[in-house]
């Protein structure tokens, strides 16, 4: 544990450095910023104090802020996108608690992607951060007209869709599992419904969405590529409200309101598809008995004990059901729960304590007589997080502890006595992931801002179980048996990170960042797209933590009075201990899966350009990524570098939102990207009368380029006394582009010496309509 002690010493040194020389003759103003109508706390609201020396900060994930400044007269300004700016005069001669309420500005028509304040993209040291404005997500055209935050995020540079009809995404060369997805701090391991056509997140229940592509703060860890931090609504503290929508594919309903006015509130939001209801109307009985639907439920309640203590309890439950004529059944889903306690020790020290539960599982069943069986698999987490935030003059310190107990149940097969299938169970795996961290946001001068931090992470794999060791060819050379709670292997890694911004002038800046991340859970998949049955494995005596080092440099500028925003970022990421599988590996039901894994390196580099218009009747953005993503394994392609499956040279997105009138909003998106890297056969031969294809270099070929145009329109109904409603119309894939989903090869039926390439497409042109209501 000597390395872990060294990490602790480094963190203490950072604390000492951050605290050195802080003046003691300052006063602190602190409080919470809320929506004046609903009482919802506002995340990322900007508070500025203008006086002898200007100071500014933003509210945290719970709407809390704290600023320490010298005694004096100040002008306090509070701003938040979509709200009226609030200004107050203030004579600060003592520590002051100042809670603030902002009124929504319904005349604004902001674009979907926003910043906390107009110039924070220039002045902040943070790089690679984007946020979604949930009030406008509904205007972006998506598949089947379903509001989808992940599909919207895929329109940003550096964030690439994993494929049509797929809610997975790649960030700066990382794999799908390299993204940490959090819902009220709880990890979500499979963020998709209907095999990826929808994400698990019902936008009605979501308040804030932030994605970090690089330079992520030290409180985040456990993944290599990105963090998607999603926060649920708290619920209206003043009035009961009901809203929802009826669509062609699904319907949704949300109810919120106060339990104790100005003290406690709740929110319940549900969504369900009803394709199964239409299947029952089919004349064909084989179709009538099929099942295909999903549902999800978000719930949250909070209670403010006093102005220094607040409790939150939130949960999510979602499930997909797929059944084929009572012969086959498949269901999967997530469940999460988060209990949080916010405590204000004093006007400088804020604390959040979280107890978190997360479970993802799937069940596969066969109902065929004499071949019936059931397969169960799950990954389950119990998590304790303690986070502190401490304000000190020009410094904002954040430090804490994160402990996660993981359990992976790879697969358990049960069958009846009459079945030809035998009972079996792959051994469960357990592990403990711990981290301590500290970061400091330091305003060095009016031009220079620095955020630096250190995260010390450790992972221990535990028994019970048998742990094998393998030679280079995957053959077992030894087996160790460990009792429950006995440590098999421990890995310790320091994860330093630093980012800085230097303002060239008020409207432009240069930024640079370096981040190291480690990952201890790994997703195994040998299919071209994600599947609910993809297998997670954790570190062991064979599998080491994945490690990524990323450096980035960027130029950021606003112009025309902050109406337009431009950024250009270049990055380079090196990745160690990357995992691939040997050709022909079957990952499911494999008791010896670690023997079929290969370990190597990865690298990714690219340029991201982003131009956005923020205000006015016409808003939108253009995003472009030029990138390269490669892997290198000694036993693949002769040890040479080869493109990874997420490698795409060009990725372009155009988004436009036009406020045509008070009632009509029109929008469109166009996307284009280079085709995915794939492996085509180089030849074929006959074996016992069957054709066997021969493959040589991995991912040496490409699918055709992908492009698509979508349109949408929203019509606001005439306002009523109580009921507010709107109609949303959409057309997905307007010009009916037949984009390739997969490419398979088979013998030409007329000439077996020739080979046919068979292309599969998913969607042509698809219209949609949804009626939304609120009262």
C-alpha cells in the first residue's frame, strides 16, 4: 500500500499549497439560487460581485454558491440562461447568507447547447464541457419524435454515434464503456431501450445534463473517455403540476408538487411504449403473441430540514420486454437509488454525502418443450461518496472520498429436469474500488485561471473463486483458489489533472489541459453494435486497469456581443492495457473468457471545430471533427497499428432552430460521417461442403459513408387558462437515405465461385407526431 500512501501525501501537499497565504480579513456571501416559480435549484447559475475587484462563481449541482471577498460595497449580479438577470446592491461587512430567486424569461429562444454564462466558455479553465438546455431539447429532430438527450449529444464535435438506432456513443477515440453515465450520481451501465433505438432517460424528469469530453474534474473517475452527469428535477415546491405527451410510439406522464410548501417536494415521471398493443391486433397469431415494449419510471422526493440541511431520495427503474410467440423471452433493465444529505457546516464549507445503489441485469428464457432454460446475468454496485466544497478567496477547493463495491454475476443457467440443457453457473466476481481526490479552481489573475487536482484510485479484486493464470496463447498454466473476502490483486494509480485558460482579450482565450484516467470495469463485445447481453469483466490477476493520458489545447472566442461562439480544440490521447478478443471468441457462457483476451495499446488524436449562434430567431451550430483512432496488439495484424471500429476520419453535424412566430418553431439537423471501420473477407475456401471465409487484417475496410437530414416543427396551441399544449411534427431521414447498418457476405446462388455482399439498412423516411400537454 506504499503507493496509496504516496498518493495521500501528494493530496495533502496540494491542500497545503492551496491554503498557503490565504488572507483572513475577508467576508463570505453564500446561498442558494432557485427558480422563483417552481423552487427548483439552478445548477451553474453565475454570481458576480463587482467592486474594487471583480469576483465570480457558479452554483454547484445543488444550486449552492459561496464567494469570499474583502469588506466593501458591491453590485451583485445573478444570471442564468433562459432567466431574467437579477442585480442587487450590497454592503458586505459580515458573513452573509443571501438566497436568490430568478424569474424565467419566456421571450428567450436559446439554442440547445448552452454555457452557464455568456463568456464562461472563454474565461473558465474547464475544457471539453458541454451542457444541454432541457427546455429546448424538444426542438431537435430525433428518431420517432422521442426527445432524447443522448441522441442530441451525438450532434456535438468529439461525440460520435455508435451507429444508427444506437444510443451508445464514442468520445475522442474511446469505446462505449469508456463513458461514465451518471443519473443523480448513480452509474447506469446500459443506457438504451429497444436494443439502442432510445435512451433510458426521459427528458421530462431531467433538470441538468453536463458532458465532459476531457479535462474532467477530480471528483469524477473510473472511465477513460468522458463523464455524462445527469441530474433529475427536484419537483415543484409551490404548486401541483401535470404534464406529458402522446406519441405514435410511446406516451409519458409527469406529476410534481409540494409535500410541505417551501420545504418538501416530489416528482414522479413515467414513460411506456405500446407496440405490444398493436401487435395484439395482428391477424397472424404468430405475430399477435409477440411482445415488444419498454417502460421507465423516475421518482424523487426532497426535504429541507433547515437552511443548512436537506435530504434527497431519488430512484430510477426501467425495463425492456421482448418475446417471440411464447418460444423465447428476453428482458433487461436498470434500477438505481440515491440517498443524499446536503449539509452546510458554515458559509464556506459545503458537504454532500451520498449512498448509491445501481443494478443492471438481463434474463433470457427459452420456453421450448424439452429445451427450456433461463439465463440470468447482472452487475450490481453499492457506493458511498463524500464530497466537500470549500471557498477561500480566489480558490474553490473540492475534495472527498468515493468507495464502490462491485459484484458481477456473468451468467447462471437453470433448466427443468426434462430439459436437454444442463444447469451451469459462471463464477461471480467482486471488487472494491476506492478513491480520494482534491481539486482547486484558482483565479490567479484577471486573465489566468487554473484548475488542478489529483485523484488517487485503488481497485482490489476479491474471492471467493478460482482465478487462473494464462500463457501468451491463452492456455491455463495455474489456478489459485481464494476464499470470500480474500484479496486476489490490488492496483493503485495516481490520476493527476490540470487545465488552464489565459484570456488574450475579453472575448478570446487560449486553454490547455492534461488528464490521466484509469478504468477498472471493462465491457466485452465482439459484435458490430452494442447488445444488452454484452459482458462486463473487472480487473483480476490477468486484467489490468486501462489507463489513458490526454492532452488538449484550444482556442476559444466569442464575438458580436457574445451572440456567436467559436472553439477549436486539438487533442492527443494514449491508452494502455486496452482489451480485445481472439478471433472466434464466444464471450457468452464462457468460463474461460480471460484466456481469450488480448492486451495492447491505443491512441487517438484529432481536431474539433464548433461554431454556434446563441441568440435571435435563428439559432444553431456547426460541429466538425477530424480524427484518427487506432489500436495495437502483438497478436493482431502482425503487431502493426490498425483502425479501431470507432475510427471515423470525418464527422459533421449542422443544427438549425428557427423561431418562425410566437407559436411555430422549425428545426433541422444534417449529419455526415465516414463509414465505420470493418473487416471484410479476403478469400474463401470449402470445408466439408461448406464455404468458410478467410479474414486477414482487422478493420482494414470501410462501410459506405453515412448521411441524413431530419426536419421538425413545433406548434404551440393558443394559451388557455390552465391547459398548455403543443404539437410536435417530425420527419426522420427526409430524403430516404438507405444507410448501411451491417454488411454480410455469402455465396452467389447462381455461381458459388463468386461472393455477394449483402447490405442491411434500418430506417428509411419516418414521420412522427406527438401531442404535449401541461397543466
